[in-house]
């Protein structure tokens, strides 16, 4: 505590807004993400491929997942 009664500590981490929009944390603590390549040039892609791109997936690399969790503070 300083003389005026406020805590002197490091500032809080801010949520990385770009990461917040792209990733979410599952109930079991995994990092969920949506798949790429689903925004345009869809005519040449098969229905099966587009259907599989709809489904979300998780980040498999432990280091990547740890970094993303730090960005979104979950």
C-alpha cells in the first residue's frame, strides 16, 4: 500500500480482442477454433469439404494452446 491507500502492483493484463473473437475455451479447458478456407471461392470445393469446414476443432499443440489461453485469460 502506498501512502494514499492504493495498491502498487503491476497493471492488469488486457484481453487480446483479436484472439477473443477467434478462440473460446471448452468446459474441459481445451482451446476451440473455427476452420479456415470457408469464406470465398466455395464453388470448386466439394460439399463434403465445406461441411467439414463448418465444424469447429481444437488446438492440438500444447504450447499454442497455452499462448492463446494467456491472450484471452481463461
